[in-house]
């Protein structure tokens, strides 16, 4: 149980990457039943696996993804991977074997047309039915629901800022047994739905970009992106992780709220996962958000661990 006295301490230099591996930037992260950590990234080795102490275990996926974006692990330790420019969702074994693919690689649905997919972003799995919920995305404004075999059931949402409308649905999760939480990023809110797409509630955040929750928990972790360019450098605008209850009420938060490479700062949070010990992993698109703007360009920290104490 988390309360306002719960602390999370950064673990610097956690991931022990063997030479010459690099992340370029980590886009998403997930953990399995053994607390192994799966880092989905945009480097030459797009899926790299570590144990909870940061020791390298394995890698796979070279040349198999157009642009890694989101990853989740189900109760069987199978992986669901989002390739946004590939316009697909894949279910794979933890060894990388493809179980099935939803969508056709490289074939986008009509822009903002509502069909799946146009640059999907994230996926959530119902632990009771194995139904699949996909947020879609950069070129669409929808949530799509599929059965456990990847057959389409229903979709909802459209562009806009009213209830049930989206402006870049970016991350999705399930909490409190049967509720969906969606990061409606450019509307600066998280929207809540039931499994049939009925609107329930909305909570304000600063550009909510990544979300995690256990399906049977009432605690939701939301990572907030930083300020837009016009407000660059303004403190306390995002660049933190907020932990809220099932009503969206703040329980705790961490992160300094300023952009930087220090252990207590964030640069470009983009994916979040929590292991069985309560430690938090954050993947960051730090090259896109910061490193690409340096002279010369350089890779910067893009994966962080915060240990619960």
C-alpha cells in the first residue's frame, strides 16, 4: 500500500549494457513474473532483457521493427509489442517467437478514419479474459478492443476534447478490476472507461504520457511529459511520476520536475512498469526530447530505476 510517506530512491547506472550495445533511446519497459525487465528501444537491439539487478540476460528483434513504441507482458509472460510506424501489434513469446500479429506491417488505416491502425501507441490486457485493448494513436483517435486471438470486437473515440474524445491517445492500462485508464496526452487528462467503452471519469495531468496499474489494484502510476518549447525550463510542469488512487486523488509523487540527467530528474518519460517489489522502471525518449538537440548530438540516459524504500 502506497501513502504519502512512501519513498522511491533512484538507482543510478542500473542497466549493465554489454559493449557495444546501446539503447539509442528506450521507448517502453515491462517486467515479467520473475521481475526480469524487458526494454523496448530504438537502437540496433530493439528488445534487451535484464534481471532485476540490471544484469544483461538476452536480446532479440534486430531488424524486425520499424519503430518500437509500447510493450506489455501478460500473466503467461508473453509480450505484446507496439510498432507504431509498422502499424501493428504483435504477441510474442519472451524468446521472441511471433504468436500472432494484429494489423498488416507497413499498411496504415486511413488517417483519423477510425479503423485500426494508424500509428498505434500502447496495449493493455484483461487478465480475466485476455481481451486486448489498443490505444491508436498518432494517426487515429481510438481505443480498439480485440479478443484473446486478436479478433476485433469494438472501437470507440474520435478527435476532440469532449468526454470520450481524444487528442493523441498515448498509453493505456487497466485498474480496479474492470476500468480502463487512457492517457489522452494532448488534452492533458486521463480518461476512464469501462470495458464496453462507456465514459466514467477524467482526471487532469500535465501531458500524461505513460501509465501503469495492476488490474486488481486501485493505485495508478502516471508519468507526465515536460513543458512545451514555449515554456522550456519552467519548473513543476510535468517531468514527474504521480501516483493516484481510483478516484484520481494524489497519493504520492517523485521526480524533481526539471529536465536533466541527474538521478532524480527526468527528460522524456514515455513508458513505465512496476515489479513485484514495487520498484519502478521508466523508459524515456531522451534522444528525441533532448539529445538530438545537443551540439554535437549525443545519446543520454533513457532508462531509469527507482527503488521503493
